[in-house]
């Protein structure tokens, strides 16, 4: 049932406020973050972890990259993110104090399942972030942290992505508290960011009409670039993947700081570039760097579509289109900024007359290696 929407993807985009709320419900209580499934592993085991490897594919790997920033910030453990299919074949360095966190909506992705088994066979603690109750990957893992986003039908992942980020943030906070690296102020700040999250995501969903108009004018676009910094970088990668997947348009995401190391040569007159702009209030240094990146690409003819925090006027003189986002904690920006990117892919796919939910050559769950 598409609930009155023209596609499951549209319905699932609009379900995100509820999906993220369901992920943190019962896990943030009176300003304290507690994941019972992690507690069951024992505090000692969590304190001994000296390295975390996140393994996933596709959209789940971008959620992993975003989660890595938060886990390092709060738990002060080095985190690396590897594609499941690369992880196994590189002869990874693993020890009993390594924790492997797999991220998978379906819990059946063969590449990720094989990587989890590989890690498990080497005595590593395995934690699964999964959306599908009792799927194979969570059953094979030492602990399962379910996202509770509800069934995701569209091939293009949307609500599972924001729910995965939410779950990884909760894991980071839980580990930080157990390990004593999380200050009470940080925990309170994160708890309040969670409280405000569903409303913020709901506001981001409201950008639909504006994005639909933008996509309408861009239906003939052949290539779109996405730029971001810090957590905005994997968000940019996710925006590009959505567009490739369902609108069959060439798209690439870049770390904004990488522009001058090569990609700026791609900028030509009229090249559309989405830029994820960090908050000017909370991340002033990164904000000013991104504004300079915008000036650089604008001077070379880019068509700039800026996703900014509402009230940010610094970008206005250099942007062709401005999409305004609600105020959030900087680490939580991907959870709102990705929403207009999801709408954009959906609307371009629709404008091209494509099947939004069932893109060519793709399956919802990739159960072959
Ligand atoms: O079920 P999983 O989360 O393990 O799936 C991983 C990827 O195949 C998946 O995220 C894929 O990239 C999506 N179709 C992206 O929208």
C-alpha cells in the first residue's frame, strides 16, 4: 500500500520522521542513552574495544561513514569504514579487541553476510545494525541493534538510511558512556538533538514542492555533482548514488576540500552542483570554507543549488537555488540534508518517466556475491 503516494519511495521519504523516532524510542530515556542489546555484551567487552570497523555496501556504507564521525567523537575509538566485498579480500588486521559493526537494511546482503562470518571466525565481536527482524546477518552476529524503520519496499533506500545513522549514533553514545569518554553535557546535547530530530526531519520533508519544481526544470540534465565536508561528504555521496540509481544520471559526490585537487576541472558553464552547507552558527570555520568553495565553482559557471540552514544569508549572493533546512546539531545535519536529495532523485526519475521503485538492473536485496 503506497498510502496515496505515487511510489513506495515517496511514501518512505515521508515516513522518515517516524522511522528515526522509532529507532531511538526506548533507547534515549531521561537524557541517557542505553542500548540493551549492547549492554548484554558486557561492559568489560565494550571497554576493551580499541578499533571499530564498519562494513556495509551502498547506501548503508554511507550511513556507516557518517556514523564513524559520531562514534569517534563520542567513544574516542578509531573507526574505519570498509565496503563488505573489499574487507574480506584485503586480509584485514583483526584482533579480539576489534569490533565489527555491519550495517544492512535487509540483513541478507551476501557480501556483508560473508564479511560478518569472516570476522566472526576470527574471534571479533560482531554487531549488526539491521532493519529486518531475524534476518540472517543479525542472527549471525553477537548483538543486533534493529533500526525499526518499518518495511522498506522501494529499491532506493531512504528511511532505512536515516534510521541507520540514528542507530550508529546511539551506538556511539552508548560506547562513549560505558567507556567514560562522553561528558554528561555531550550526552544531554545529543539527547536533546534526538528529541528535536523527528520535527526537523518533518520540516526537511516539506521541501518536496520546491525540489519538484527544481527537478522539473532540470529534466534534461546529464550530470550532477554533490559537494560536502565532514558528515556532509558521505551525504553528498548518498545524494549522487540516489540519482544514479533511479534517474540513471551520471552523478558524483566529492569532499568539498578535494575540489582543487582535481574535480574543479569538471566545472563548466551550467554544471549543476548541490552543495551541503554546514551551519554558520555551530560550524563557522567549515561554513566559511564551504562558502569559498561555492564562490570558486560559481566563478567557473556552476549552477549552485545550496542546501543551507535557514537564516544563513552568506550563501545567497552565490547560489542559484537555496533550499532551507531546520536548525540541528552539526552531527545531525545529514539526517535533514539528505531528504531534499532523495526528493530530487525521485522527481528527476519521475520527470524522465522512469519506474521510481524498480530501477533497471537492480534488486532490493543483493543476495549474490
Ligand atoms: O540491504 P542492505 O542495506 O545491505 O543493502 C545494501 C545496498 O545494496 C543498498 O543500500 C543499495 O545501495 C540501495 N539500493 C541504495 O539505495
